[in-house]
C-alpha cells in the first residue's frame, strides 16, 4: 500500500517560525505510511469572491493551491495563536480552499491540529477556533491526543530540534496516532 499524501500547513509565516520547526520535527518522526510535505500559504491573495465570479478566472496562486491540495489525502495543521484565534494567513488558506461553494478541497480529508506557542496555554484558543472550522469543512478531525505545545521555545535546541525526551515522545504519539487516524478515515 502506498503512503498517504499529507499536506502540512504551517500557520506562521515567520522565517524563523517555531511552528515550522515543530512541523519539521513531526514530519521527521512520521511513519512510512505518511508522505508529508509542507504546503506554503504565504503568497495566497486574500480571498475575495468577486475575483472568480461571473466568469472571472481565479488568481493563479489560488488555482495552484487548490490543485496541490486536491491531490492530498489528509492535512496536519501546525499553528500559533494570534489574538485567541488562528493567523490571518491560515484562515485565508482555509477560505481559498473551501470556495467556490460546493467545490471545497478540504472535504473528507482527515486532519489533526497541533498548536505551538511560547506562551503557557500552548495556543489553546487557536486550536479550538480551528476545530470549529473543521466541522463546516467536513474534515474528520483527530480528537486525541490534544496537542497544545506551550513554552515551545524552551523545548528546542539551537538547531531547532526537540531538546528533551518527554516532548519527543509526545510528538511521536501525536504523529503515530494521526497516521492510524489517516489509515482509518482517509478516502481510498
């Protein structure tokens, strides 16, 4: 059986993003049943329905993103929290992928959410706000283990790698459980 193609969407656009570092750590721990790749969202124009109505052609960046995501079997979201919610770039990517109405690229793709923050609550607000979106998007969402990674900057060494066994074990549990979730829920 071939590996399931998993899009890893990182909500932070920062060059030195701790979320991107955690995404890379999760990807490195993934079992062979998952073929994971980061799908970039930073260059997507803001969603505006007028840009593809009445015969207008959607911006090329939207088309490319939608085509890339249509070929994915699942999605791992790794996001920081901005103002108790998800970053604008992540919300925009969700909107771009869910439109035009009835043509969502998200529907049926098994998802997991990992929120990463230097703060103590580990991006709880962003994680739960994103969970609300998953219901509408019809994405079967991994419920456990919940992944709120607080104090994240203290968990990485100077090379951006996990610096302790308990965090490494927790991340391994997340990615292994997600792999089992994808095997159980992904469309054939």
